[in-house]
C-alpha cells in the first residue's frame, strides 16, 4: 500500500474517531479578517492564555500530524510546513477549508470535525513552532535565489519571507513544496490560480524557481 493511501486511511479513521460521531457545524458565512484577528488576540492576550491555547492546540492537532508533522514541520514533500505561520493567516486558511472557500477532500473533512475553539488553538500552537526541514546546500543556487527573491517577492512576503496576516510565510518551507507551488502558479494550475502570483511566476526564468525555493529553505 502506498504511503499516500496509508496516510489517507489513517486520516479517515482519525476523523471518524474524533469527537464521537458528531461533526462540528461549519460556519454558514465567511468571517472578516478582523474577526479572525480578534479570535487570535483573545487566545494570545497574555503569556498564561497563550500557553494554555498552545497546549490545547497541540492536543487538537493530533489530526494534523499525519501530514504536517507534530511540530508543524511537514513529513511529506508536497505538504507545507505550518510552523511559524502567522496565526491569523493560519486560522483564515483553516476556516476556508471549513466553510468551502478552499476545497480538499481530506482537509475539509478534518476541519469540519473540529470545534471553533480547537481551530483557533491549532493556529496559535503552530505559530509558536519553527520549521525544521532540510535546507538546500548549493551556495551558488542559494545566492541566485536570494537575488531573485529580493527583486521579485520581497514586497509581499517580506525581507525574511515571514509573511503577514494575509500572506503566507515561506521561510523554511520544503524545497520540493515551493518548487511545485511556483510551477503550478506559473501554469495557473488549480488550486494555484492567484492572478498576482501567476503574473510573478510567469516573469521568472525557469531556472529562477528552484533557486528561489532553495534560498527560502535556508531561512528560519
């Protein structure tokens, strides 16, 4: 049996067993960015609350570790790290899977099995982690990627690729994941159909994509 099929079966079993047989009701309408930020702020209002939220998030994230790793560092090449992402960004993406704005058979089913407070806690927990995945070692490739990143990507993703509340952190991501994502943006291949990212990717030379991915993998 393939590793991917084994993972899917494990996820299906975990979703079935979690919280009994009753799934949490997903929201009927989307929330505003301000509402997501408010939820996160309440969960991180002081050090004691933050610690409690992160602890609860670690417990709730047992459904996520099959793909994203226990500490948010991906255990599969084509799966993104969650570690270090802005918690507002993470919660927004979690809610999108829950209410259908983003669609993935396994992610959507998983998120719908979680209560709202668990979703918030998971976002807080992973935001406190730091990615721990293999980094590229080709110095020339990394230097080329740094130059292209600074010329092309820094305006949105930031000088250290830490992202924002609305834009993903890229620092420390897997080379294979970043390479595939940029290639799919270049081809406007679903789900990578963001018009801004597609324009950026199409302005990159083919050799720029693996170089940028290599550079970003070295940032922690």
